[in-house]
C-alpha cells in the first residue's frame, strides 16, 4: 500500500496452562509480525496467569531468542480478565491486537485490519467470527449473551463477545476494565461503546483449540456471564439517566487514528 505508513503493533494475550499451545502461538505471531510489510515496530506481551504447568518456562525460553517478547507473570491465577488487563497495560505501541493463546484466532486475520487502519479507519476494530469452532453449548451461550448485550447497549454487532480486537493503544490502555474472568471481551466491547466509539467489525477465521482444555467450566462460566451482562446493562441504564458520569474519551472522537501517530 504505497505512501501509507506502516503500523506499530503490540500483540497482547493472556495465557493460563497453555503449555500445549503457547510456543506455537507465539512463534506464529512472531513470524507474521516480522514478515508483514505493513508492520513496523512490534512487540508481544503475554500475561502468564499463574499457570501450574510449563507455560511460564516455555515463555522464558522463547524470550531468549525474541527480545520483543514481554512476559507478565502472576503468582496465582487471577482470571482471564485480569490477565488481559495486565497484558494490555504493559503494551507501548500505537495499536494493540488482543488475541488468545489457545490458537483459535489466527493472526493472519490481521491482514484486513491493517488495510483499514492504513486507510484511516476508526480507533476500534473487532473480529466477527464467520464460523465459531466452539462446541454447540458455547455457541448458544455466546449468541444469547451477545443478543442481550446488543439490546442493552442499542447496538447491532454480529459478534459482541469476540476476543479478537484491534484498538488504538491510548484508547485500549485507558479502559477501566473490571472483569476478572472470561467476560473481559464483552466488557471491552461495552466500554468502548460507552465512550461513544463505534466498533468496525471485520470477518475473521476461528479454528479449534490447538490442544489442552478450557480454563473455565461451562456452567459456572454461563452463570458468571449472565451476571456480568446484567451488570453492564445496569451500568448502561444508569449512564443514560445521568446517575453515573459518562467516561471521557482518551482522545477526540472523529479524529483519524493516524493523526495521533508520529
């Protein structure tokens, strides 16, 4: 894409007991970022969420050959939301790509997002999974909570709960994230909407886990998601009625993200 600057990219990801997947995931991310002509400076920030397997050791070994890899380590498991918030907070670059460490979101999905960024798109992009590779109960749960979230926030996003996000760094790092568990991706969508930004959704590939198992149980996760969506809905209702003060955007609405860079 001539005459358009390359993009500085931080990849942020949580990891909990991902010894089966983390080496392949980080290697895939690194090779993509090193070779892509639209990527300038890059870094990878992974938060090891108190893993009890070899995840931490593998990450330290990967660091020896990759100085762009930053590892944040929790002494105990604090949940995916806390790990995501910690990873995002340690990023430094202009754009932050949120991924998971289980291999379900290929970083090659980023191609279309980079094109939109370089064309002067908005500050927040989200990946809409064309075909979700999760089991049927998980797909039903995600669809139900997404529909309720859209209703509560007066939005019409295809994939409200997608973790694949590409957000301007200052905006992402300024979000006051509260979720401790797997609801963080839902909260990110809601928080950015509260600031008055509109997510631009792009279709992405979603594949099965590379190995291992999910770090949360279905019924407990479903209960927690229902409670959290209810909390976000109540917060939205209180904001609309002026009971809560609306948050301030970290940079002006409507300004091209590339104007904030360099």
